[in-house]
């Protein structure tokens, strides 16, 4: 507990339920996906969540080059046109930030204060990475493959370019892409123009945006975002467990209509179709359960086929509250590897991998005196 107290003093944990000005700065730069956008199988680009650690770099395509170097026989360089001329694959992939759910922790780790909706699913088009590594001729003894972005900043007192690595085995997987398009359009600046890495199934931090170089190392990569950040750990001394693939999570579109400020939902006493999405990067989703009583009792919902092997499943459930009153709606996903969402958050120092069940408070009955739309006839 001494370390937690220390971190609290250093300002990396906060007890107060109030969002600080620093968190607000991050929250207005980086937005989540409005829950009603769960209605789209493929998230419209502007509704997909965003997480940018430093500044969005501006890139002139005329000067842009991707380099592949390090522990390889033949270092390579590619312009964007050369990458676009290679074989291409389009894959629907669900991305979720590893810090999703962080804002509900207490004490709260100081970082982007996500609620539950730091997620989105896009159709990414790009060229597979494995053939490029094969062409470069990875030498014996290769260990990690490092992906470096063009964006630079300071985090944890370290001046750095954003970079993350994968083991050679993970980097060589068929589904790993160097993507230059999202939903059929060139990447917009905020999603990594002109090129980003896509590693289906993994939490967001893996998918390096504004990719400038790929470096094969004959040793373990020890960069900040790999070795220090993105670990499930209780104290700063704990070496922790690295964050890798997404744990299961289900989210629902909150039913009814919201109160502007509190977001409390007002629902008519009638039959409603509750709908949403569920995903896991560990194994296919095997079931989703719905509760209207805060998790005291559960019913299995109707699950649709996944949008792709690497994207969420739609689901729906008919719910007909007859009694006027307050309800807490919950939804819980289970995957085929037996991972199930917990009811409560598991606290850790960075607030990562929080996949506790979503709770939506609804009031069944009249919201307030209704003002009908003006008659325009
Ligand atoms: N170069 C670079 N890549 C990055 C980041 C970054 O700040 N810089 N943020 C990462 C994190 S933490 C997440 S969650 C995803 C978010 O991707 P999106 O903004 O396209 O949704 O990008 C990842 N790739
Ligand atoms: Mo993230």
C-alpha cells in the first residue's frame, strides 16, 4: 500500500470523483464512441474512438517512406504508392483501448478518463506484414519487431517516439496488416495517416499509428510503451503482466431517451429491443447475458454471427418492463476460452484491462411533461 500512497502523492492516482483539468484536456482531445453507435456493424469513421498520446503529426506523402531494418539480411524502404501496389487485404477489426473503464476506478489512475465506450470497429485495408519481413530476410536470433511512429512526446519523464513491439511470431501472423485505408478511404490524420499497424485481437496500444519504421531486434525491446506502460500491476515495484489481447466485453445501446445533463434514461413501459455488440480478442464470443435487476438474475440474449473473425458480434434481447420504477440493466459477455466479464472492476495502477459489466440506470415511466414538436404543416 505504501507504493499506492506514493503514486497518489506523485499525482498519478486521484481519490476525488471530480475530473481534473489535466484529464479534461485529454478527454476533449480523445473521444470515445457514443453508445448509440453500437447500432452500426462498421463504425462510421468520425464515431470511432480516438487515442493520441502526443500530437497528431502532419505528413507530406511526397516525403513519406517506411523503412524496414535492423536484424535483417536486406533492409527495405517503401513509399506509400509502393505499399499500395502490393497485395491488399480488407479486414473488419474491433479496436478497444486497454484503459477502457479507467474513470470508474477508485483511486483513479491519472490518464485518459474513459468510461466504457473506448471502442470501434472499422474495415482496415492494407498489405500483410509477413511477406515484407520475409523479403527483408529476418536473420537467426531475431527476437522482437519494433514499430515506431512519427509522433514524439514525453511520458513518465522519458522523451520518446511512440513505439511498441511484437514478438517475431506474433508479427508474422497472417492477419497483421500495414493499413493505409479505413472504411474504404485513406486514413484521416487522427487515425494514423498515411500508414498504421493493425494487429487484430490486441488492445489499442499495439496498433501503432503514423508508422515510420519497422526494426527487427535480436533482443527484447525495452521501450517505454512496451516495458513500462501497459502492464497489469498493483504497485510501481511490481514488474507486472504485459497487456496483450482484449478481454471480453459486451455493451448495449441504452434504451429510451436521455436526460441532457445526467444521461438518465427514460423508458416507456412496453416491449423494447435491447441491442448491442460483444467482442473478445482471446476467443470467439460464446454467449451474452442480460440482466434488468443489476445482475441478480440473467437471461441469455440472441447472438448474431461476428462481423469478421476479428470483429464484434451483434446481439439483441426483448425486454418488456411492466412496472413503473427504476431498473439497472446489465450485459455480460463470455468467450469460448471461458473468460467472463466480472461484476466489479479489478483495480490496478494504470487502470488497464477493466472489463467489468456495463450498468445502465433506467427509469420506466413518464420522464416529465412532454413538449411535442412544433406543427410544421
Ligand atoms: N503512433 C501512435 N500510435 C498509437 C497511439 C499513439 O499515441 N501514437 N495510441 C495507441 C493507443 S493507446 C490506442 S488505444 C490506439 C487508438 O487508435 P485510434 O485512435 O485509431 O482509435 O492507437 C494506438 N496507436
Ligand atoms: Mo489505448
